[in-house]
């Protein structure tokens, strides 16, 4: 179904069965597959590909040569019917790749609202990406990764499969991350070391000074006190009088994807 208000260039290919919402704009040589659903006011730039069982939320833009909704890079994938869901007001820049899920990983790759996926970045199968996430140029998000809200992943950084990255964390450019990253953490260096808190990010989001101060104290306890990280986090949770400290503590007391990066 194509809404009458949609503008589709005569050189675009929109396969029968696709759903094109009101106000959509599809440029020349773009290809839209038969199971694609575009919300209102979605823009597909020239030469972009949107295929598979893919849904893109209203106001999002897919730039030229992006590949959205192709089959996953997983040798176990056997053509099962799986999905990709992209939220509202996202920007998927040139040459970015976002893949469908797999049955083994839950069947859905998901990108939240207001995300920016820069040129050449990759979102692998079954990844769960929160709201307001920025993936800088050529950042690689492997399969089964969970990224919470407002995370920034630097250029050419690589996130190992099955890890979690907590809310508000920042991953530096050229960083390899192989373990879970705490909320509001700052990770950098080729071996992905947790160096401290993403203080600039905390200030930009308007977090209260008392909460930032409480996070500093909590981080210092985790970094300097002896004992198992889970036990230290449970002590923090028991003592916490700040919601954000409790959030960090719960992250460490929960189940790890691939163990945790320990504060240094």
C-alpha cells in the first residue's frame, strides 16, 4: 500500500507488497523490498536499499548506499523469517549496514528512536540498540549486543558479540570492547579499558551535581576496594541514596553478557 501523498521517483523500485506511509520521499534508484513498512515522512535517498521484513519509523532518513534489512552475516542463518525494526527520527548515513535478526537470537534486530548511525557503521543481527544512540563512522556492533540509551560509540570501535553497554556510556574511537560496560562509563584504548565516568556526557544531559558526585564516589569504591565486583556492587546497592548509583549497582549485580569491564 502506497499513500497517495508519498513522492516516489520514477526510477525508484518499490516492490509490490511494500507499505509506504504518508509524506514519504523515495529517491531515484532506491530499492524498497516487498515486506518493508515505512512510517510517515520517511526519506529514502538515491541508491539506498531497504529490504527484508523491515520497519522504519516516522521521520527517519536512510542515506545513499546504505543497506538496511539484508540477511545476517551468520552462517547458521537458513532463511528464517526474522525482522529489523528502526525507530522514529533516526539517521542512517551512507554505506551503513543494518541486518535482520536470527531465530537463535530472538528474531529481531532493533534500533530505537533518535539514533544516528554514521557512514559505514554496522549493526549486526539481533542487536538491541536503545534511544538516542550514536554510532560514529565505521563503528561495528556485532550480533546479540545490547546498547542502552544515549550511548556514544566512537569511530572504528568494535563491540564484541553478546556484550552489554550501559546507559550513557562512551566508547572511544578505535576501541575494542570485549566485556560489559557499566552505565555512564568511559572506555578507551585499543584493549578497551574502563578509565572512569563519561563526565562530559553527564553534564550535557543535565544530570544533577549531587548525582554526579555520588557516581564519582561509587566509581572510586568499585575501583579501589578489595573484593568481588558483584559483592561490591551489592554493598553499593544496599547503601545507595541516589537512583543513578543504584542503576550502576544493579548493572553489576545482574547477569553479564561476557563478564564486566572492571573500573580502574
